[in-house]
């Protein structure tokens, strides 16, 4: 069973930045696409970015130009650099192995991001 441990969330003012990290337990990490998801209160969990094992990245329109996803295959880590944060970026952020928009494993506990003045 693959496990994900997210960290790096917090409270930030609009326009600020945060860097999220995700540690992955699976030894086959390097063969998976990895994605970040955001869940706002009362809403479904949506993918905001994903990255292939070779580094090719895809972003949701709402975060293009502001978020950057990266991965370190040797350390089995995935990161999400979030710049110019907006109140609508508020939510719990999760990482997971993905195939396109679809997640492949159980989610971890996530990390809370709150953008507010």
C-alpha cells in the first residue's frame, strides 16, 4: 500500500508563497505520474497539477503560471511551489499517484493551505 505524507501548508496572505512537499513510501515511485489535489470545504477534490516520471507537467487553468510541480525520484518526493496565492487557493492539499486526472491510491492526511488577509 502506497502511503503519502504531505507537509508545508499554512496561513499566508494573498500574493504570498508556499512550498508543499509530499513523501512517498512506494519503491516504484519513479514509474508513476504524481499529482497534487485540492479540496475546498464542501467540494470535491480536484487535481491542480501532475508530473510524469520524466518531468513533463500539466496544470489546471486556475493555477497556470503561479504553481510549479516538481519531483525528486531519488528521494521519492513531490513538491508544489505556489506563488501569488489567492483566497480561492484555500483548501486541503493532497498528493497521489495518478493516471491523467484519476488517482490510484488512498489519500493521506493532506496539508491545509489558508490564504487570507
